[in-house]
C-alpha cells in the first residue's frame, strides 16, 4: 500500500501526518481548529485516504500558521506516498453540489505545482476559522504535493456549503487522480517519461 508518515516542525507548528492512499476513508484529525478538522475529515472520507493528523500550533496568535502548515504537511505526505508516480491516472476533476452551491476541482498530479482559487466569501469566519485562510490551505497542499489544482465555486450563497463542497470536490478529484490505471500500471503518465520540472 502507498503510505507516508510526515513530521513537520517549525517554531510555529509541530505537525504529524500519517496517511494511506489506498485506505477506506478512516480519519483521526486534531488541529486545534474545529472547522479545519471537519474539512480534513471530509477530505479523508470522500477520497478514501486514511488520515491521521496532529497539530500543535501557535493558535494564541491566530490560525494562519496552523492552517497553511497542515496543508503543506498533508501535501508532502501525499507526494511521498505517490513515489515515482508510475501508473497513476494523473488527471481528474469533480463537480460537487451542496444544496444551492456547486463547486469544481480540476487536478493534475503533474509534479508542477500551481493553484487557481476562484472562490470568495462574504463572511470573515466560518465557525472558528478565518475564511481568508482557506486559500492558504489549498495553496500549501497543492505546492507541497506537486499538483496543479484549479478550484472554482460556480455558484452558491452559503459560505459553509461553498467551502465544504470545495474540500469534497478536491477529495473526489484526488481519489480519481491517484488511482492506478491497470492498462499503464508500469509507466509514468507522460509522453516525456517523467513528471515534474518545466513544461
């Protein structure tokens, strides 16, 4: 099975991430930010990635370092677990409706990190989390994972629905993109024969 265990420790956060890409969506998440925990639980459940996260962060300052660094640690773990990228489907997308909201994630496990984040909010907080931090999480995740990720909320009004559908869309796209294509399980999905580096 494709697994990774990452410890990321700085002066601002101490994070442990353990994951199994070939799991069943079992999660145990404690970051100190309740809404972020809820979103990571959704990510695990809908990607079928088994995920354990522990974060001790400087929440006495604010949630920025915890949010960004958890994204980086999780992306790093995904990249390590994927190894040489042989056999993966690579490209995937997902449209996730949630009541009045529809959100799209398009993902390329390319080795070339990039983020488009066309999602906006009309509230400063959802639960105990600043809404401006969601983009930081997605950027940290995409760049550490070496993924090109385009996130867009097509429409919606409820801020909770908008961000929850975003994490679920990423989860479903991630699930599909990391699956092994049985027709090409022994090769990297690129005409160059390698992924990463320049275009």
